C-alpha cells in the first residue's frame, strides 16, 4: 500500500487555490505535499503543520509572525515562502517546489565530502544565511535535513523561521536527537539565540561533511546536549587526516562554546571560507565518488527560472549518474575564475611587497596554532608555548575538571590561531568555583531542576525511592556523582542527581502472601525471601512486616517479607502432685510465666491444681495452687 494511502489531505483544495496531488515527506512537526497553484498554474510545496501544533494558539501566532518574516526574505540560496494561512483545521505554508535531495541524503550515501565539496556547500549556505541575518531572521534549526540540493545545481536553505515558531513545543525521540545534534550551547542551556547560534550549527554541519560523523554522540538527547554544553568540538582532521588545516580552523572557530569567541556574522565566516580556498589542493575526492575536481556552481550565480520548487523530503537513492552528483562533479568556470583571481592577487602582492609577504608567512605576522597544554604543569606548558614562538603570561581560572595547580586552558584557546610572538595567557586551575547549594528537599522534581540550573549546576537523570514521608514526585534528597548527599557548597557546573519520591510502599501488613505479592508487584517490586515468625497478633499465613534495607527501596527492587506462623503454642504439662518448687521450675523452663499462691517456705508441698493445661501461648501466665499447705 502506498505511504500516502488514507491521507485525507491528498486531493484537497486548500484555500480555494492549492490543489494537493501527493505527499512528499512527513516530519516531526509537519507534512509536506506537492500541489498545483491553480491561480498561477505552477507547482508548489505545501507544508501542513501537525494538528497538535496548529491547535496551539501561541504556536499559531508565532508561526504566522515567522512566516511573514521568511516571506520577506528573497535570496537565491533560501527557499522562498509564497503564502501562509489557516484553512479550517490546517495551518499551512506555501513554498517553492524544488526537486532534488537534501544534504542529509548525500551524506547517507557517500559518508563524507571532500574539502572542496564542503566549501561549495558552505559557500551557498553562508550566502543565504548572511541575507537572512541581515534581514533580522535567525534560523535556529540548521542541519543537513534543511540544506536542499536541487537537481539543477542550486543549493538552498529551507525551514526558515520554523524552529523559532516551534520553540515553545518539545519533540522527543530521534527527531529531538537529530535537532539537538546541531544546537548551540546557549540554546540548550539558556534557550537564547542570536546569529552566532546559527554559526555554531553550521560549524557542526561542516564537521559532519568533512568526517562523515557528528562530533558528539549519545543514546539519549540529554547526553548529546551535555557534550555540546561542556565539551569542545575536536578538529575534523583527527578523524579525517585529509582535512586541510584551513578548514580545521574554520570548524573550531565556528563551534566555540562561547558565542563571543565565534565569528560575529555569517558574512565574516563566508570571507574566512573564501580565504581558506587558497590553501586547498585540487583535485580531492569523497568516499565512493569518482576522482574528479568537485565543485558546485554557486547558487547565487545560477539562473532563476519561472518554476517554483522545494526539495522533496523523501529520501531518494543517489547514484553516480544522478543530477545532484553530476553537479557536485562539475567544475564550474565561475569558481575557477574566482580562485584564479585570488591566486593572481596573491602573486601580485608578493611581487609588489616581498617584505609584506615575508611578514605574514615567515615573519612575526605569521599565524601559528596554539599548542595543546591543558593538564600540564605551568613550567612545562610555558616552555612548550615559548618554543612555538609565543610569549607567556600567567593567569588563573576556576576549573571543575582540571586539578588545582595544573593548566586548565589558554587564551587564545589551544588549537586556535594566534600571531607569532603574540601573548598567550596561561590559565592555571585554582579548582572549581564553589556555589551555595539551594534547598531541594520536599519540592517537586521539575521545580528542583529549574532551581539547580538557575544556580549554576547541571542535573543528571534522577532516581526514585519509596518514601512514606515525602509526597510522590517530590525530592527526597540531592546527591553528587558518587551518591553522597550534597554539602553546603558544590562545584559550579557539577552534576546533581535528585532522589525523587515514588510514594509510600504499599501497606501489605495483615495481607495473605498472594495478595501482598500482587500489591507489591503493581508498585514495581518483587517479593524475595519469605521469612517466617510466630505472631500473637497476625494470623498464620499473613504478612507481619517487610524487610526494609537501610539504603531504602527503589522501584524494581526485590523486597523480603516476614510471614506469620501464628502464635507460638507450647503444651502445659499436668503438674498436679508435683512439689510447688518442681512445678514452678518446669513451667518456667518451658517459657511460661509461672506463679503460685503458696508462700515460698511451703514450696515442698504438693500442687493441688493449676490454671491451665494443654497448648498455650509461650509466655502466658500459668498459676499452680496449694490451698492448704
């Protein structure tokens, strides 16, 4: 059966103008359809928001605002938005229809791209992004799925404004993981973004194009997000030695965790990319591609046509004969001319000013990579930096990961570029910055998480514990990574684990073993050992108590039970005719509370009667009588 079968949107006439003919793709927030604009007689793409988003009034308002902003953006490297509206139960966008594939499709089939192919894609994306930023639009969701490679060679950015419009809603599963893989640290930790957040996403995309892998991986979105917030992106050349140093440096620059250390605009990064082309050696190849020069015609120089297209979201099988691959294998005259012009300009400058050329290549104006010295002692690090041609000054920094007294970082950062002879600040760890730990006990987990984050800590996945004293869903206590209760102060950025109440353990006292087993199983517990004890108050076969370990009980634990054997009964012997002394001694030996009405000086007389005989509870009273001593 077709994937489109049963789709009620197919065949629908939207707003009396757009006749939907087929479904192209379905994503986490919208479904894309191919339609005909009956008024202008052209094919368009219709993006229909999923109903759970369209019903959200706040989402709809933001969606309309962002659609209007995107519609005002006209650039050959940006998918055009033609129209937006609400047709009864559907919120929709009308956009270009552009047959082709996505950058994600290309990476799936070829693994990674060559340096030149990467530059070609980045060139087009940066041109479109520059236009967007200059128009006051931040994309917020740049990723390979949103870079469209048309069959005619054009490269465009799609889904402008959609990430912002959906920022109040959350996704889950693989869709969420796919987005988090490219989100900047400030978006993940504070929910704020500016143009530099898009720069970070592009840096991650560029890393993936050059290596075929994302820099950070994890089974859960939280694991990936944590790495983005706390780890530096490594050089692509560590995974792919064929990556030129120039592109290594661009990736590191674009993916700095602090926005202040990234390029301030897409235009600045574009200029750096163009300059980096001078250092690239041609030809280069990508895995699985033919060994030809590989350049994509700059989208800004592609002729515009009257047809309106957007890249299909469906994954297509790419082969060496496809239009897109052919475009990637076509060396355009335009890029050749641009590269040749840059080379000629460099030669002219060298001929006109040999001294200047020396200054910027071999002299003090040359750029050098700042060596990696983190973790070294200051003396060793200073020596290494001076050998690289830098001057060194001392500084201090708090660090939660580097022991006190060792080098935590440098300024400029290691792996970055700095002018030969310039000053490098050696930042020596003075240990972690200690922050006051807020009170968490007794408050709901969500509130505790916000409090911890606002205070400067990170929050690890919580654990649950049964508690009769703390309301279900509220925090029992906060722990460090080793499971110890948090002290009054804790390192900045330190991970906090909340132990959250799962409510009380079911009260099974007095239940039969079968009933108690079912009740505990419903609460996520398994009955373990069945110990037996006598009980004067609990009938035989009923639960007397649960064996609760000092560490407490968590859902999923095995818990031992104590089952009643009933009262402890002992036969009271017939002691009539015994001496009172012998009777008292025997009954006491059997565990009874024996007594007599006979004064002790007459205990050598015979017992005439007794208060009980036969089975009696151990410890019960038994009286022997001798009324006439």
